[in-house]
C-alpha cells in the first residue's frame, strides 16, 4: 500500500447505526478505534469482516466524522451494498480511510460557491458546506421525489429540487425540475450573480449539466466523480476516467485514476465525450 498517505488508516470499527434517512438512502455510522480526520470530498473503502468479507471493498464518500465515529450515506445498488445494509449495531466493518483528493478549502480569492448535489453525491458537499460555508454560497440538492430526499440532513440553507413533486414533508419546499434549473432560478432571483465557483457531485447527467452551466458563464467548476473502485489507492485501475492532456498543443487524452488523482477533478480537465460513454456501462456496487 505504498500509494497510501501517512494519514490513511486501515481500521476495524463497529456499526453504531445503519438506517434509512429517506426512501432510497441509508446512513451508516461506524465507531473506529481512533479518531480519523478527513477533508470534504475524501472517501473510505469499506468491507465486511470474517467469512462474510467481500472480494473487493466498496467506496463510500465520508459524510461526517465526530470523534471516533465516521458517517456515510449510501444507496443499495448491488450485492455488496445490499449486504452492508444488513449490518446491525455492534457488527464489525473494515474501514480504509481517508482516501482521495478532496475539495479545497476556500481562500480570500474564492468566489461564492454554487453547490449541486444529487443522491449519494450529498456527503462531500454537505461536509464542505458544514466546514467551509460562507454567506453568499448557494447549496442545492436534487432527489427523485420528496421521499428520496434526506430532509433530516438538510438544514434550511439547502434548496431542494425533485423529479416528481410528491411526498414533500409539511413545512418544507421543493422545486419541481432539475437541480441546475433550481440553482439558476435562485441566482436570478438575487440579481446579477457575478462570478461563482460550481461544485458538484452526483450522477453523470448532473455532473455534465454542472460543467455546462459553468462553462457557459466562464465560471470554474469542480466535480467529484462516483466511480466504481476495487482498491481505492491506484493499483487495480478499475476507476480510470478520461482526462485531457494539458501540454502545449495537446489535443489528446489519457486515463487518470479517480481514486488517487480524484475523485475531485476540474471539470475542464475531463474529456466529457469519452467520460459519458465510459460511465454508461458502469455496474452495480
């Protein structure tokens, strides 16, 4: 594991909670034998232990860390996550964390941020906003419908959009339409938005729409990719994504490891035509 950083830990923890926070999303809390710090956008590779151990660990974006407890948000999409969803409090979990390149903290030159999160793309942006959010930042979350939205995790500063305008809790509001449409309507309501930094995580269509929104306005855009990973530290090559070559006069592309060169990338560096084709054939976790 020579590609791991000195701050990466391979630990066995115990489940303290593993329950739905919406109709499709679950929150997993794991108490580790020591506290582990992370930066928003980093992830963990989780596995069962003993005879039930999966062949490959599964990648989970880190939602939060409180003392020795690390929290994750996930959706059951395949055999691995289905078995993880069956874990009860007290059962053991292997956790390799933190991994990957995070979203950067803002500095004096960072413009207000437009956050676009969808589904299990919420954790890195939720963590960033909790730690670095400033007045003027705009946070938007998109769900399938009101039942799919993890309302308990979203404070009033979050704006919500849904594909289907049903199951909205009393006292909460949701825009019916795309999360990018919601963001633009919020910006237009506030008048001339000026320069913004777009930060996005979620399904490929959302990432593509975020990149186009930023490109059309000459705004910078950072995206966190949800790639399938086998190792999490650059050995298996199972999470490569196409990025543009950046040398003088280069017009080609190369494969980059999402787990070590990302998962956070500058949207302008990705070859979106190839990335879309590559991601359309992705499997279940």
